[in-house]
C-alpha cells in the first residue's frame, strides 16, 4: 500500500511539472495598433510584443500581402468597390478572398456622424503574431509600403516588462507618433497574501484536525497568476488519546502555479518544529503535492519521513481557506 501510494505521488508530480509550461504559456495577448495616413488600421496581436523584434517572419508576411494587393488590384472583379472584401494569408501559403456582408461603419464626434464607408479586411498569420488590416478600399492603398512602416515601428516600441500592453501609433509622412492617451497597461501588480485556514488529514489511519497560517507572494505576468511562493505553519490536533489532545506543528515552504483558472497545482516541503505525543517521531519531515480547484479549497497527498526513507508513510489533507 505504501509503495503504491508513493508511486501515485511520483506520477502526480510528473504530471504537475509537465503542465507548468502549458499553464505558464497560456496566451495573454499584447496588441499594437497603427493608423496609417488616416486610411488604414493595422493591428498586431501576439503573446508578447517583443516577438515583433524578431521581425523576419512578420516582414515576409507583410511583403506577401503587399504583392497580393498589387496583383489583385489589376484583376477586375477580384476586389470589390461596393462590397467588403476579406483577405486571409498564411506566410508562404495561398491568399484566399471572400466577400463579407455589406455594412457601413459610422464614427460619432460630438454632434457629427461620419460614414466611413464599407471596410475591407485582411487577416495575416505569421509565426508569432496575427496581423489584422482594415481599410475603406484595398484598391486605394496599393501605394503604402507596409514593410517600411513596420521597420519604423520597431524602434518606437517601449521596453517590455511583465505588464500587458495595448499600444497605439499614428504613421504619416514617414513619421511614427505614439498615441499615448489611448494606450492601456494592465497586470504586473504582485500581491502579498496573508491567510488562515483549517483542515483535516488522515495520518497513520487516524483523522487529525489542523489550523494553518500562510504568508505568500503572488507574482503576475500580464494580468495572469504566474508564480506563487509561500511559507505556512500547520498546527495539528491529535485527538486519538481521549485523555489529552496532542499538538504538533509543521513549518512549510511551498510553490504553486496556475493550471487553469481558478485551478492551481503546487508542492510543499515541511519539517516538524513542535512535537507532542507519539504520532510523529523527532525530526520528521514531509513532502506534499497540492491541488486547489479554487482559492478556498486544497487537496494535498503527502509523504512523511520519520528519518529513514524506507520508513516513509503516506497521508492526505483537505484544507479550507478563509
């Protein structure tokens, strides 16, 4: 039974570690929008806009789009004047064109409403980002060099941090101007957490109640939980002796990471710092994995080591946070 439980612990640990990269790589998009000559809107969406600095693939995508526009503009009927066109392009692949349902887009400025007309759209897929382009009529923007404006955009991008950015620029007469009043940043607000809780555990076939105190720091990456480090103390109450309640205290250090919102996975290690009764031997330490389906509930399978590895025995704890 003990060996089976130990193997289960190892298996869960392997699964947990294998999911770290998946959880931490969850897409949280930055976006960069550029308005070109009051004619074209170009939106770059990506996990991290620093990826734009490795611009070879993006440049190739923009080059293929320029060439496609030049080609389509000389083919009668391929681009419509009275309907909205949608162009889709994957780098190195064929361009597809389809007609969108006609709709006019109106802009309101005070008491004035302006009809911007029917908007053509393009969606370009490069290695690290999605590029969305819209204009009143793609036939009228064949003179714009998308490669040139992109190369002038790169030096203007701010230094990247763990904060998520939505950035806007205006490009006209070969000048790139930041529209700082429209920019939005979020995330990056790391938190110091203090919590208390209670729980119940099964150790040596005996139920043990506990009270816990936890101090931790939560690091955010672009508005998503990135890492959680904590120190905690578990005060265990052993009621197996009807004449006396024994109190044992473990001091723990742990780490948690997101799996899927709001679920987290983690691990902790602790040592016995205060002992009463015979439930635990002196110098006992433990290792546990943590699964938290919500911020207030946790389930932790544990292994206790009284001194020698071969004498290890399992336990499990269910905790409730307040």
